[in-house]
């Protein structure tokens, strides 16, 4: 678990206040969590990155943890989320950073790197591939994304998650820290706030319309996926390569599930450190 932060920042993005913790000193690595997590997702990753000589920033993204939770769905549209990350990077000094994201944090990281490569040195995406690759990954991925159709509907998504004492989160998704996450989701309206990420950015029509067109990624990319991930296919990650103009390195973990920052924190940390050190790696296997 990470220790006391060097500094805690409140970053203002429009009318939203974002809470960010900083650890260590050195080149900056910014870690973006996904659903249904907060910055606590990275608790076992941060110490290893700090020990390797990096300054690490872990924000609670909008709607999550200690950050503000707008009530309207439109406030969670991707361009607002990108604006949040840009505001955080500027608050950290505006120098180029290594951007790391998991789950929705990975989706967001792809888009930030696509449209603001001037702010990004390297990109690490865990579990989720390039937006165009994800949306064009075919029936296998669509079947794995079945739950997003329920999440889209207000009230239905919340009831589905709470059913049978959060059975889907505990058993189907298999979150390693389900009790802590559930306690957090039931605090300060976070359940619905988290689901607004889906409602604003992944409507049911996304199953039938053409994939989004996103600019090529002009920074080196490391993509990490695990064979035990029930929600995401390998193809949607590996097929990200054509969209990465500066190179795409793929690391495949074997057996771990979706929450690699928790299930394989040491191995993931070491891959991030190696990638930051060279930016040009041969594929690894775990």
C-alpha cells in the first residue's frame, strides 16, 4: 500500500474540483483508474514506481472518490473527461508525462494521447484497446460488453449491480476488493455518478453504428491484457497496433483477471518501469 503523499492537490476543471495525490519525485507518471474504482486502485503500484525514481499522480476522476460528482449525464461526456486530464497535467507543471490508464481510465488515456500528444511522452493502456479497435472488435467483444446495455438505463443499472448483494461485481467480475469498492459506491452518490461514464459515452447505439474515428497515436504505446479478463477480448487490444504511429508493444498476462493493478501489481509495475526506461520493448509474458 502506498504511504503518505508528498502533496495533495485540488485541480479545477471547469466547474469540477478534482482531488489528486502526488507521491515521490522525478519524471511524472499519471495513473487513471476506471470503473468502479477510485485512485485506490493503484495503491500497490505506486510504491514500486516511486522506488524506481518517478513522481506519481493518482487522481480521483470526476464522479469518483473525493472529486466532484456532477448530476447531469452530459457532464461526463468524453471531451469533459479529456479536459480534466489536461487540467491535471497543467497543474503538475505542464511537462510531458507518461500516461497510464486502466478500464475507463485506459479509454480516456487513448483519447487524451490522440488529441493532446504534446502533453504525453508515453502511453500505457491496461485492458482496453484503442477506441476504434474496441468498437470494431466484432461480436465477441459485443457479447462481452452485454452489461453496458443495462448500465445505460438509469435505475436499471443501479438495481442490477445491487442485486443479490452485488453478485455481478463479486462473482462475475470478481473484483479483488469488492467490499471496499461497494462501500465506496454507496457513498455520496457514486453509484450513479460512475454509471454516467457509460451513459454519456457508450449508448446502446454504439453496438450498431460505425466505430469512432480517432487520430493516430503519435507516442509510443504499451498495451497490457490478461487472458482471464471476462469483459474484454484480446483482439480489441492487439488490433490497436495499426492505430499507433510510433509503435505498439503488447504484453499478455496469463490467468489474471480484469484488475491487473490489484491482481498483478508487481508485474504490471515492472512493465511500466521498463517501458518508461526504454520506450521500445520486446513483448513479455506473465
